[in-house]
DNA sequence: GTAGATGCAAAATGTTTGCATGGGG
DNA sequence: CCCCATGCAAACATTTTGCATCTAC
C-alpha cells in the first residue's frame, strides 16, 4: 500500500502516476508523465503531477535521477544504480550491471561523513547514438 | 589565456568570474558568484554572470557540478572527481581521494556507449554535520 | 464531517534574452 | 570601426502555491 504509515489518502491519480513510473524505463519528466497519463485521466493537471511526485519522493517511492535540459527526471527504481545520459538523444538509461558497491568503495570515504545515496551519472552517447 | 582559439574577447569581468571560481572550493551558484563579486565590480549584473558561466562551460573551463535546491553549482576543477552534497548545510564538498578510475571500472560499461564524463555525487551529511 | 486531493490559474523562482551602450582588438 | 561584452529589464520555462471544490475515510 502506497499510503502506509502516512497521512496520505488513497488516490487513483497518485496510484496511476506511481504505476506509470514503475512500468517505464524512460525516467520521464513531470511533463512527460502528464502527457502520457492525460489519455486515461483527461482532467489531470500538471500541478497535481508535481504534487504527487513530491509526495512519492518524500515517502521514498520515487527518486529524482538527474536534470536533463532543465527538466527533472524521475524514477521508481530507488535502488542506487548508474545512469547514462545520452547527450545526443537525451535518453536516460539504466546501467544495471554496474557494481555499485565497488563504486562506493572507490569513493574511499575516510572521515565521519555519512552517505545515504550515491548518484552516478555517465555523460556521453548511448549505444545506438554512438553507432552513427 | 582564457580566450585562446575562440572568438571571445578578453574581458575583465569574465576573468574575475573565472579567477573567483578557481580560488574557491565552495562550488558556488551563479547568485553566490554575483554577490561575492559585487564588491569589486559594483556594476556587475546577474545576467552577465550567467552569460560568462555558459561561455566558460562551452570552452571547457568550468563544469556544472550538480543542482542543489534548484540552483546549479559551478566548479573550475574540470577533472572528473567526486562530490559530497550535505543535505544539512547544503555545502558541496570535493572528495579528491576517491579513485575515479576504479569507479569508472565499476560501471562495467560493456556495449558501444561512449562516455565523456562520470559524475559522482554522494548524498548525505558532511563530517561536521554528522558530529552533531 | 474533517482533512487530504484535485483542477485551475496565478505566482514564484532560476535562467535566458533583446536592446542600447560601452569597450577590446 | 567592427563586433563582442555588458547592464538593465523584460521574457521564459519549470515548478510551486492559493483557493474553491471534490472525495476518501
């Protein structure tokens, strides 16, 4: 249940947004979510998408991956993992076979800092864009 | 020379912005730069800071490190290196003793993607904020 | 019935840009 | 002198918020 241990009520809209995010690997922006859900939810408004994304982020169900062209991109996969941002096609792609623990170890954190998340973004061109 | 091989002219303002960035480890936002330089350059305007940051980024002298609270943060250290963003004090701190090559290797990039930069951001609390 | 959720539109915020003027080469 | 750089303010784009209404519980 999305709303367990929160004061949030059940909401069909929020459920749709969350399910949509769970079912895509596109790391969409708020606007992309809005556009794709408008068909099913004709009354949906962009403000509601933003409000729900913020709530989902607060309860730890959604993360902000990175900003591409001034648009924040969202992901329902909250495990630390590596993303590749293709500067040619703009896609944000999961690199799931990266060894995130080895990467963390490489950061070699010695002092008393406490790390909650590691965020790794590779900037370059994706496989298909590199071919051309 | 900052302007070598470009059509940029020499500009005292741009030099000041670049020198300021070279002399700080704070990873300031455009507004922080603007505020700190206003004393020396009373006529400075924020638009000029943005324009020059963009130019410096284009010629590879400055990078955008990460976004903190919707403010882009800049760095004159263009080498790939790890940053820690303290969620408590908001500081962006260099982790220079990280092994960036090991981190890259951990990303285990197999396919034909071409990587230009790796961007690693640790989210947590810095040493001093963790003590309290 | 109370308090959270929504749509709508307005506001807020960070960044960019147009234009007239100033200044480097 | 030509064209880049600048200050200023207006414009822009994304995100947030106020308010009236609706709805979950």
